[in-house]
C-alpha cells in the first residue's frame, strides 16, 4: 500500500479551497509559516507547529482553570451546577440510566480508543494516507494533555456519590475527559470525512452526527451525576478550541505543500 496523498483531494470542502485564506489574519499566518519553512525547512516547521500546538493546549487549559476559579463561587457560573444536577435527578429511570451508562462507556478509556482506532484504520485504508493517523494522534494527545492538566490544576470534587449512577468514578471532576475527547475525536473524524464528501447533504449529516455525539456525551455525564455541568461546558469549549487549532495546522500544511508544488512547476 502506498501512503501518498493525492495532491488535491484534501484541498476542498465542497467548492471552498482550504489553501486560500480569505481573512487578513489567515493570510498573515500563512506568510509567517511560509517564511519560517523557507528558513528552517518543512520538517522542522512541522515540529515547530506541533510544539506551538502543545503550548496552546497548555495555555487553553491554564486559562480555563483561571476562569473557573474566578467564577466558581455561588454568584458565578457554578451556580448552574446544582440546578442542573437536580434536573438530572428528576429525569432518571432504570432504562434511561442503563442507556446513558452504555453510551458514556463509548467515551471512556476503553471505548473511545477502540472507536478511534477502528475509525483511523478504516480511513487510512480508504484514503491510502497516514493523514488520519497523524491528525487523530495529535488531536487525542492534546485532548489527553488538557484533561490531565485541568484535573491536576483544579482538583475539583465530583458530585457526591449518593447522586451518581454506578459505576462510580473518583478522579477529579474538572474538566470532563469523556466530553473533551468526544469533541476532538468525533470532530477530527468528521473533518476527514467531509474533505472527501461531494454532497452538501452528506457533509451536513456528518457534521451533525459529530455534534450530536459530543453533546450527548456531555449530557450523559451530567445526567449520571459523574460531572457538574460546568465541567462539561468547559470541556466542550476546550475541545472546540483544540479542534480548530488542529484543523488550522492541517490547512497550513496543505497550503505549504501547494506552494512548493507551484514553485517547482
């Protein structure tokens, strides 16, 4: 099997060319990356982008921790936590508890890696490219880093076990790792699929499926009493921010490859 990307297949989402940057900020970013690549070479530039991405992941997590600490009193956003838990308690039933538990296992330390590996293997085989493996590994690595840093920095307790549906979890609560991983992994898979889908309807359904998966994952964490709603809200925000950074890095790589081909032509 050859692992060489077809030159133009990842360049478009519908009619939009991902190597064309329409905003001034985007064009400035491209010029900066192009200048660095001409100075230190494409491989070192890729490593530099990865290092910047890791730094961004750390910064996002630290910033989220600071914001959480600033608003965690009863007058801040944490005032939503108890009402959300009370609402979840009012909705519980045996069959819904079982369904929510089964679904939340998909985002756990066993379920999510299995889903991710299956998706990566399928996409790698179909695309004959290592791009799915690289993007998913980078995305998952950043997601894991943000989860570990956030839990260590805040050390927030989960809702009391009397309000939780077993099996119980005892690690720190903030942020929700299940939710953060669901946003990032489903987002990257959706992005990779959308790049090769020609139908607007197919692209819309793919994006909708990723959004629904990530939303339900977060909702089940609150429903089961395993997380406070603010843990989930921050995880959604962090996940979307990290996903945007990974996709931007991929677009920059596509842009630079296109630039090199044009120079050789």
